[in-house]
C-alpha cells in the first residue's frame, strides 16, 4: 500500500510548492487583473463599471499582498 502512495510523493511536493508560490504572488496577480481592466477601459469600452471593478481589484490586491506576506514571515 505504501508503494502506491510513495510514488505520488514527488508530485504532491511539486504541487504544494506551486500552490505556495501562487499564494505568495496572489496579491500581485490581483493587481495585474486590475491593470488589465484599466487597459480595457482605455482602449475598448469606456464604462464606469470597469473603473469600479478595477479599483476594487487594486484595493483587494494591495490588501491581500500585505496580509499574505505579513502572515508568511
């Protein structure tokens, strides 16, 4: 039984490291989504809804970046 699960150990470790890296960079990813919303606003369709979504993403990205990285240290 152990041989079956021991074969998956490297894959589980890689997945864990990937998820930790993704969590560490989650705030930056959210900030970039806010920037993408602003670019769409500028070039595609000027709508106030995009501005509201982008500012919400920017604020959420900054807060999540601070909270996650403070908790990890």
